C-alpha cells in the first residue's frame, strides 16, 4: 500500500550515494543524539524550576518572571534564527552548520552551569538557543538527504520518537542530578554528550548542500530575523506582564507582524526568494504547519504549569515528577515510528485529527485534577497525550518536508521548527498569563493578613505565596491551603483554554489535510507535481532504495 497523499509532489532529486545509503541508520542515530540534547535540556529545566527559584545555596533565587525568561531567552534566540540557520545549512553545508551548532550549544551549557545569578543564566540560555537554532533544522535536513523518499516517513517517525526519548530521559536525569548535585549539573550534563556527538558527526555524517543556491536573499534573511525576534519578544513580554495590551508587549508584537508581512511581500516579488511562498497556497502544507504550531501552543503551556502542580501542590520531588510523565514519553517512542503504518491505512487526515482530539482530551483532563487525583489517572492522561502527539508530528513533518525538493531540505526543516517554536512561545506566554492572572485573582482575597510590603510578591505565583507563608512562620500557615486552591482553579481555567486550542487544531487538520490516497494512484504512481502526490511509486527512488536494501 502506498504512502497516502500528504503534500504536493516535487522531484525527489538524485539518488543517495551508495556509501551514504549503507550507513543511513547509523547517521540517523547520530542525528537523534544531537536532537536528544537540545530537547532534553528543556525537559530537564522544567523539573528544575522550583530548585532554581529557591534562595542560594540551593538555587539562585530566581523570581517567576526570571524563571520564564530562563526558558524564553532560549526560545527567543532559537525561534528568531531557525529560518536563517536552515538557509545557511542549504548554502554552506548541513554538516558544517550542525557541528557549529552543537559546539555553541555545549559552550552555552557549560557557562549556564556556572551561572551566579538569574541574569547570567538568562544570558547563557540565549547562547544555548543560538546553538540549538543551528542544530534542529540541520538534523532533519541531513535525514532528508541520506534516506530515499520511500524510507523518509519511517525515518521521520523514528526522528520524532527521539523527542519522546528526550522527554523521558530529561526529567528523570534532572531529578537524579538535583537530588545528588547542585542545580547547575542539569546543564553540565550536556557537555559530555556534546563531545560524543561531535566525534560521531565528524566520522559518520556526510555533508550536503544545495548545488545551485543562487544569490543570497539578504533583505529576506534580515526581515525574517527581525520579524521573528520582535514577534516572539512581544509574546513573551505579554505573558510576563499578563497583559498583552501593554505598550511594551503590543508594540514589538505588532512591529514583528508588520516586518513579517514585509518579508512575505518581499519573498513573493523576489527572483531569488529565501523560501517560495507559493507552498503556503497548498492547503495540505499550510494545515501541516498550523497543526505543529497549535499542538505545541497547547502542550508547552501545560508543560510549564504541570511542573508546579506536581511539585508544589502534590509535593513530589523533581525525580518523582520526571517519572510521572514517563508514560507520555514512552507513548511517543512506541507509536511515533509506527505512525506511518496507520497513515497508510487510514490517511493523514483521519490520523492527525484523531491525534489532535486525543491531545485535546488529555489537556481537558487537567481541568478535573485536584490535590488528591490518583496517580494512575495522571499516568493514563499523560499516556493519551503521548499517543496523540505520536500520531500528529510524523505525518505533518512528512507533509512539510516532502513538499520541498531535497536540496531545499534546510529551508523546509526551518519552516517546520520555526512554527513549532513560535507556537510553543505563544503557549508559554498566553497560557502562562492566563494562569498568572487567574491565580492572582483567586489569591488576593486571602492576602489581607500579609504585610503590605509583601502582598504584591505573594500574589505572583503559588511558589511566591508559599515562600511568603514560610517567611511569616506560624502566621503564614493560613495561606497554604488557599494557595493550593487558587492554583488548582487557575490550572483548571488554563487547561480548558489549552483544550480549546487542541480542538481548533483538530478542526484545521480535518478540513485541510488530504485523506487516504486512492488505490489506483498507488498502483500507477503519481506524476511529479500532481496535487496529492507525496511518494513516488516503486520504480523510481523507491525501487532503487528497495534494491539496495
């Protein structure tokens, strides 16, 4: 049975060289290791936020705002440079860009581990974001150039499953490190992994680039960087203030949108565009991009507050919190590599719609969690979320990557990851502001006995309230139960908002992703450029790949 239609076809390009083809699975392993440390870092940080917020010597006394910026400084640089790094990979060589990115990421990790203040941590996290921006697009671009077209869906499924592996290893590793070492060890652990990845890359990964890159679209590159940075900064600032109408949030966000509009106009008129905007006229391509943004919008916001729910409300340690989300990671590792088989049978539209509905269901379940929710219920919900994600990410990634020629793989990967990061930044900012403002509204009525000088601080977050309660001693005990109740109410509101976003995503993919490919098309093989074609019939790249296997 042929791969179902997920994107308009483009010429597959020349066959992969025999020497590269033989070691393609070893190369994929190296790419997964590179991806692992980038994703693992954020998942480690999510379980460490409470420790970093503690006063020295346990942590560095980071405030709620500083914690958000330690996450968002990474996201800001990462999202702002993803598109540019993908273009540079196509032009300069994906292996060179990958080696550069991993090196910078390792240096940033070592510096972050030695941070002496929240400001230093935020700055060094930005350095890590710079490195990661060159790693993420390059891994997917290299993958597209070492696998023949018929094997790409399987390889992308395994690639996506490695994200689940990182989600599993990150919190558990972080919990073990936090129980035995100081908080900086969660970043220092990246350094030996980086050194191993560098050695394996230099040995195994082949270099590839666009053989005819044309002129550099310098105005387009600059517009993309400025627009993305302004937009993401405005989003982050609005989440920090819990007010998106504030001038310091609204002005950069609107400015970013205006610059990105100029970018689109420039690309449409340029004779050597950084990316061909006509791809976005194809419903399947645009729906796949939107699905990535929406699912990460919902999930990144929930990931941020779930750490506080598990540790602050439920009282679990960082290690226990990591173990509790293991089902989400296991589900992704198990199902993501096999998602292509389900897509072959039912089509991308049905599979991705069902996946988005599962994610929405999992998010909605948080609206019913309280301080006594049984552990098995939480485990089941995390598993459902993982199954849903595993059936969304591989099909939509295949749709995006196979819509572009192989020589433009860096650009396609950059589009995929840019929308994911912008969606994730929006999730943390928007849903974080919903959580913060709802919490403040719930807790304010219980702060009457708190000294006026501490009242503003006490209303910032559950961690801030509990810290003030501890500082007040016996007089602060009456704040603890209201803080838990206020946080749970805020979490319930935020979970409903997240679930609604998930439902929007389900509607988008149900309306615009293509369904199952007709059997007749599978037998004859689609023509290059025909709408709905995504994988050539056996006999072209597929047959060559099969013969070499």
